[in-house]
């Protein structure tokens, strides 16, 4: 029997998200909803017949309704990967209210509203929600000066993962959170010019795709570091 899956990738226009869409779409049993603000950057996905692109801004005031409208197009959703992220690298004392707020809107609040919107499409059949956090948001990890808004908003989504899993533990919806170490993407290059990450966007995407497709059988509410650094 064919194992058809509908998979949503938020933050699909570049970096790890873009690589995930390409990898997921390589399986013809997958229908991939690719969501991002930059629709021009997603134009190449039109060559992939099982990818549907939608403009999507996590900072939109009506985010939940926008997401519900997009998700209404499909019968059910098996996997949601909350991959979009906003990083501001700036000394803590110089961060404006708007900058802190914007990081939280994209990295935390927007994710929570997207999850609210996806639930009606997931509760009956069950599914897996994967939140992409950062090692900087992982308790006890090495911290980087300048990332107060980014890393705390990523820590919040890790905490949300544990909370959600508890609240929905009797349902068939599972949620886990991956705290990524450095991967070579435009976000990393913009934030830390010249830094060379040990992992490519494609390799990181391979890990997340496999995790998203399979790990809900064994894990729920887990916050996992995905990093080559020790300890
Ligand atoms: N690369 C790393 O070293 C690293 C390390 C730890 C964690 N992470 C996390 O991994 C995830 C992917 O990172 P990446 O390096 O691939 O980042 P990236 O190259 O900057 O890509 C981020 C994606 O998020 C989307 N996005 C940003 N703001 C958005 C908004 N307001 N609404 C909707 N989508 C939005 C972007 O698309 P649009 O601009 O088209 O909207 C883009 O597709 C992020 O959550 C990041 O925090 C990355």
C-alpha cells in the first residue's frame, strides 16, 4: 500500500527549508506545501508537480486565519516542519522593542499560531510537528553574545514543545524540537560572515526530513541537540 503523506514546510524559500522541500518532493507519494514570504525564490518549485507554494508571513497579524485558509486546501496534514527563523545579531542593550518582538513573532508566536491552525487537519489521523530551534536555545549550551532576542525566542519554542506534548499526550499528534548546531546557510553567513559550518544545508535537511518522517513513533515532547560540538 502506498504511504501518501502531506507535509508542510514553513520557511521554504532558502537554506535548510529549501533543501527539505526538494528532498521531500523526490518521493512522489509526498505532497509538500512550501510556505515563505519570498514567493519569487520558490518559483523553481513549480517544476516539481507535488509541491504547492504559498506566500506566508509569520509576522502577519492574521496568521492563524491565513494558515487555516492554506491548510483548508488539503484533506489532512501528516507533518508540519516549523523551520522558519529570524536571527538578529546585535548587542543586548541596543535591541529595540520591534527587533525583540519581531524575533519572538517569527520564532515563537508565529509557530504557535501555525500549530493552532494545523491541529484540525492532524487530530484525526495523527501527525508529527517538528519545531526547529537552535543550540543557542538549548539549556546549558555555549551562548553567543548578540543573540539575546534570537536564542531566547528559540528557547521558548523548545519549552512550548514540552508543554504541547503534555497537553496533547492523549492525541495522535506528536511534537518534537530539534536544536540545530551551525549549518552553512545564508542566515549563518549574514549573522557570522566568514564562519564555516561543519554541516551543509542539504546534510542538515537530510537529518530533519528523516526525523520528521519517522521519529514520532518513538518520541514526543523531546528537545534534542543536533550538533557536532562536544560535550
Ligand atoms: N543555519 C544555521 O546554522 C542554524 C543553526 C541553528 C538553527 N537554525 C535554524 O534553522 C532554521 C533554518 O535556518 P536557515 O539557516 O536555513 O535560515 P535561512 O537561510 O535564513 O532561511 C530561513 C527561512 O525562514 C523564512 N522566514 C524568515 N522569516 C519569515 C517570516 N516572517 N515568515 C515566513 N517565513 C520566514 C525564510 O523565507 P522568506 O524570507 O522567504 O520568508 C527562509 O526560507 C531556522 O529556524 C534557524 O533559526 C539554523
